[in-house]
C-alpha cells in the first residue's frame, strides 16, 4: 500500500438519495496527477478499526487541484459507505492513497465502448472527459435505476449527448449486450464497470462472439463479504490471529501489524496474493485461476469456509 496523504473535504453533493459525491483538495502538499480510470484508497476511521475502500476518480484528469469520488450507500454496508454518508462533513480531513490505475484506456483501440451499471459510471466520467480533450472515438451505454443509481444522467446528456445511451425506467430502453458487441469493429475495445452480473454478461457475450480477451477490460470494486468468524495460523511467524465476521482477512492481518502489499482491496489486482497450506477457502477473487486457488488466496476478499482454520505462509 502506498504512503497516504491528507486531504480536506471541500464539497459534498447529494447526487441521488443513495449516491454522494465528495471533492478532496490538498492540505500540505500538491495532489499527484492521475490518468483517467484511476482510483484512490480512502481510509475511513470507524470506532473499532480503519476501513480502506477503493473509489474511482471521476473528475477530469486535466484538473490538477482536486480529486472527486462518488459513493453509493450500501444496504449491507460494513460501515464504510455509511460513514461517508452519515459522518463526513465539509471541512473534515481524510487520509487517501496516491492515485492508482488498474483500468486504463488501451492504446491500440480506435473506438472505446463503455458499459456501466449504477455507480460503475464513475471511472467512465473521467475517461470520457479525457477522450473529449483528445478528440478520440467512444460511446457509453449506461444501465441505471431512476432515483437510485442514475447518478450524473443529466450531466451525461448535456456533455456527451451524441455518445450516450441510457437504459432505465425513464427511457424505457433495454441494453442488448449481444447486439451491441456484434456490431463493433475489430478495432473497438469494450470496458465494463458495475455489478458482477453485468460484467459476467458482457464477458459471456464477448467470448461467444469471438472477441479476444485483449479487447475486453473490466473493473469491479466490491467490498469484502461478511461471513463466519475464523482463525488464521501464520506458520512462518508462529502467530494466531482471529478474523471477526465483519473483518476481511486482510484487515485482520493489518490490525495485527502485518504489512501485506495491496492496491485494489477488491480481489482484482493480485497484489495481496498469499500462499496457504491448510484449510478450506471461500475464494471470492477475480484474479486467481482454479489451479492457483488450490494453494493461494487473496486475503482482501477470501475467507475460511465455516468450521475451518486457515494456515497462511506468513
């Protein structure tokens, strides 16, 4: 995990009843430049721990003086989104990571096809603002729910009208992924961000239509799932730690003082991969192959199956 920097919350905008936008500005050092598709990891100090959640930067990467994120209030929040929606006020200070990019635009693409679901619109706002500067070709397909997840619908229509297709109760349009992908040229690349079912549907259609994996890009920041509490044995350091039901294994390791490399904290980037020797694992990552999962896990999202203790090579 990169060193954190302190930022001040200078603006809060209630985009929908469920989505809040936060603007951060520097306190004692300039903000680092970022590329479209980047995210930051925000530290959220709850009463019993610090939650670290990744959020996409949605503002224009040509803006050097501020970062902007949008946060959806999760129904089964472990505390992070609830803290941002209910506790954080303008003028508060937060610690965040430097920008990291795991969802960049492909340099060989002649046309960019963006498919977003709900709060998954955020990285594409940054991408589209950048592409407008460059004059490059793109289109957005945005599936959302009126009054709940339709963040930025009006702004999208105003700034990117000819590039945007919205699928909602209001528009009475339905996204046909198969038809959309089948009409794309070979020089097009597709990018997906949103619920897992949307990502899976696009990946399935792309594979069915013969798209090469190099032309399909996706990102999913999912909070670690809660589960049954369990213990982990650290075989190298000869320690035993307890993982509460609402802690991720990574959070428990960090609280015990272990520095585990990580970037996305959502089972995507592979930075926190850890070897294990015993125990049955509930694998929830999007990185390891089935063969690799037999001896490796990603502690940011994976847990022990009920009744098992994990033996980690740490």
